[in-house]
């Protein structure tokens, strides 16, 4: 019996060493990340996940008080963190954001360009302000951040850029109307493919995640609460995503395990786009 027990312990301990070998590939110790729109929702959850994986994390948001709150949450967990105020629709502010990260942490390995907004209106009534602001934040903002981050990463020969697109890049949401949003997110997916193939042989991969409906503030307007039941019925998993459902995909894209992956649109939608 004793022999069998020792043998069993050996097998368990070998398996555990093997498992740790793979899990170690997710570790981000010594790396620096910046996450935009990290003051709440999906971005906040990604900031926590990257910090827990070992990265120093800059929490960037238009609402500075939100960024400060999240940075404090990370610091309370022993994660080095910095709050930055940024309006990603302004190119200069995106460049300043990267400079602030470099001044504070000396390097930048991971950029998660996640800030986004949505307006709902019939397409014929969508105002110029709704259209230009959506494009300014969701499309221009992602490009300005990619550019500013990549300028540093290309010099160093390493970088992982992850943009937040949406399943709305692929499907047309209904009954709520959001022509500017859908168009901007389709742009993010194609921008990701373009940049992801242009920079990858110099060490910088660019990928995007496309969430389905996620239970965040973005989806808690009166109009969207009214259509929630329809969303649930149309989602094979019969639920909205929790922000935590998305971090596995991001950790894969920041890890060594995704070294041969670039230009990917990683759809995480509970099966929505399959139906
Ligand atoms: P959210 O509204 O909860 O949080 C967005 C954050 O971005 C806020 O803290 C806001 O202050 C910040 N922000 C807005 N404009 C900004 C700007 N110009 N510069 C910097 N920060 C700005 O939204 P969320 O649901 O967490 O969404 C995050 C991203 O995920 C967005 O790009 C969104 O389009 C995308 N997404 C969300 C869903 C969903 O169902 N919630 C689905 C697919 C994709």
C-alpha cells in the first residue's frame, strides 16, 4: 500500500509541475500594461486580471475619478498601478498617455484599447454629433492608441495590443438601432487585421476581442433593459456575459501561448453570432 501511495504522489507531483509549466506562460511579471476605458465595466475587469497575472497596470479613463478608484483597488491587492485621464478621441492625449506610462514604469508591453461608447437612434435620425463622437472614440481612439503604443513597442521589438471590438462588427443588433457603433466596431476589426499583419514580424501582435452582450453600464439604459429578454432568448447560453467571462481571452492574447496569433477577432458571445 505504501509503495502504491508513493507512486500516486509521484504522479500527482509530476502532473502539478507540468501544469505549472503551462500556467507560467500566462504570467506577466515584469511587464507593463495600459488599459483604456478601465474606470468601470470590461476595462476594469481586464485591468484587475492583468495586474493579478503580474503586470504593472496604468488605468486610463475619460473619468479620472473612476480611473483613480480602480488604480486604488489594484494597489490594495499589491499591484503597481497608475491612474491616467485620457480622452482617446484626441491623438495628442493618447500620445501623452503612453508617455506617462513610460515615465512611471519605464516600459510598455501591453496595450488594451477598450474605451467605447454607444448611441441608439434610427439611422435616418442619427445626428452628426452622435456619428462623429462614436467614430472619434471607438474608431479614431483605438487607432491613436495603437499608433502611440506601437511607436514604443516597435523600437523595443515586443508588444501585445488588444482592441475591444464587438460582435456588432459582425451582426446587426436589433431592435435597438446603433448604426454608428456597428460601423465603428467593424472598422476596429479590420484595423486590427491591418495593423496585426503590418507589425507582427517586428514583434508586435495586434488582436481584438468581440464580446456579445455584457452586463455593464453600457447596457443598462431604459431602452436596453426593455430588450434584455429578447437578448437572452437569442443567446444560446441564455445569459448575458459577466465581465469576468472575457478575461481568459485577453490573458491568452497577452501570453506567450498566443505568440503565433495576430489579426484575430476573438468572438466571446455565448454563441450569439452562431444562430
Ligand atoms: P462602460 O460604459 O461600462 O465603460 C466604458 C468606460 O470607457 C467608461 O469608464 C468611460 O468613462 C470610458 N470612456 C468613454 N469614453 C472615453 C474616452 N473618450 N476616452 C477614454 N475613456 C472613455 O462600457 P463597457 O461595457 O465596459 O464597454 C467597454 C468596451 O467594450 C467598449 O468598447 C464597448 O463598445 C465594448 N463592448 C461592450 C459590450 C457590452 O455589451 N457591454 C459588448 C461588446 C463590446
